[in-house]
C-alpha cells in the first residue's frame, strides 16, 4: 500500500492589489457563478449559506478596485428583482474559469511529481 495514496492537493487562488488587498478569489468567483445561475444575489447567498449584506459590500469593493461593474440589478416589482452579471462580470468569471482549469492541470501534474519524489 502506498502511504501517500490518500492525499490530494488543496489550494485556493486569489488576486490582490499591489498593496495586498484581496480582490477576487475562489469564494467570490463561486458566488458570481451562482448569481449567474440563479439570477438573484439573494438566492445565490441563500444557496451558498453566506450573508447578503457582506457579499453585497464585498462585491461593491471589488467593482471599485477593478473599475467596472460586475452586476446588473433590476429592482423588484410584482415579479421581484433580479441580479445578473454584467458583460464585464461575465467575461471576468469566464476568464477566471479558464485560468483555474489551467492551474488545476498544473497542480495535478506537479502533485503527481511530488508523490513520485516521495516514493523514492
């Protein structure tokens, strides 16, 4: 039995400003994807078990740091409101998806190399 067979790599990806302020990482990427799926920030927060107010504030900070809107909101009426990704927000999520897939492949490849090295 290989003593390392029960291991798997775990990591998080995030971007920060040059001053070290977090801008976008796995958590916000996931909430943006959920908003896109649900069409609602409230529903996305409920689905992920996170607070609306904090998430809204975090997303506004990200927009300010990046200089563009991530979301487009429609105020409620009889049908209720909705939130969707702006074109720039959708492009950011898609680009982060691609980046993440590339990094995942690299991490898996390097993890296999690590396991090979450990089994010498």
